[in-house]
C-alpha cells in the first residue's frame, strides 16, 4: 500500500511494527551483552579504574617530560564496593540494556527512518541519508571521547579528591556506573550538535552569523562546561575537554548557510 493511500490506522499499525522490531533487536542484543558482560565489565567498563588505561599512561608520560605540570600517579587504582545486596545483579541487567542500546543505535535510527522515509521527497531522502551516516559517526565519536578522555579524567580527579584525611574514599559500584552511563551518553548527545545545527540551518532558523556574533559567549560557556566536567587543577585536562567541544562549535558553523554578517 502506498504512503498516500494509507489511513491513520495504517500508519499506526506500521509504527507498531517498527517498535516491535526495535524491541526484538534490543532484546536479542541485551541477551548477548548479558552473557558477555563479565568480560566486558573487566576489560572495558572497569578499565578506567586502573593505572594502565591509555589516557593515564599518556598523562604520566607528560608528567615525566614536564615535571610539575601534572601529578604523576603510576600506582593509580580505584577499588569499587557493592553496598546493596542486589546491586551487582541490577548493574548486570542495566549495563546489558545500556550496551544493547549503544550497539543497536544505528539500526534503531534506520528502522525509524524506514517508517518516515515514504513521506519524504527524493531530495529530502538524500539529505537525510547523509545526516543518518554523519549522525551515527558523531554519536560514536562522542561516546569514544567520553570513554577515552572525559570519564577517565573525572575518575582520576574525583577518586583522589579528599576533603579531610579522616575520610576514606570508597567508591560504590552504583555511583561509578551512574557516572559512566551519564557522561558517555552526554558526550554522545553533545557530538550530535552539528547535526542539530545543520537541521536548524536547513529550516532557516540558524545562520552562520549566529556563530560569529556569539563566539565569545560560547567560549566562556564551553570553558565553564569543560571545567564542570573535569574539575581538575591542571590546564591540560581542562583544554583536553574544551578543545573537542569548541571544535564542534566551529564545525557546526560550517554546516549552516552563510549570511550577510561577516564571519
């Protein structure tokens, strides 16, 4: 049945079919992740807890080259504790669902696209296809930035932070996982901003002049965001987070139409 001849109930039935496919996809991926989770937990999720994580090795190498720039921590280690009887099982389930969503994200977007596509013109379909590929690449690039850069910097600082020598830091499994999920998904969402700018530009709501007029404001706001995400004392960690986010701002500027305002 063509899209033009379909009734509201036909569209609703198609949407239900798409949602069922998404649910089945997530269920299959979640089961697979549940089985593999013990290995994934040790080798991936808990990797930032150990001193041999790539970023930490790089920071220690930098500390040896420029003594005093960054604190040398070759013995860094974070030990997690489970304080609730059901914590480990619930984390096992939630981590499996989270991993299933991340792995299935491209297919989920594709299935939703297959539902919307019949109502678009050919020129619109070509634009959306490019946005689909770019959006997925940016999402996973953001996740990778969060995993290899932002989250480890936050862990290394917060695990060592001490309000008083009389207080012993014990990181709970739930706290660690909440921050892990939040920061990685947040970075994935932040890296979708160029796609949002492109969409708003296509709709006529955003032009290149906006980025020129508010560049100084953006730098201040992005520095504050970077400082909040990585509350460390060294400028290297701050700039390591700020520069990728600012690069997104400039990249977004290139995706929107130019106007009469000088850039």
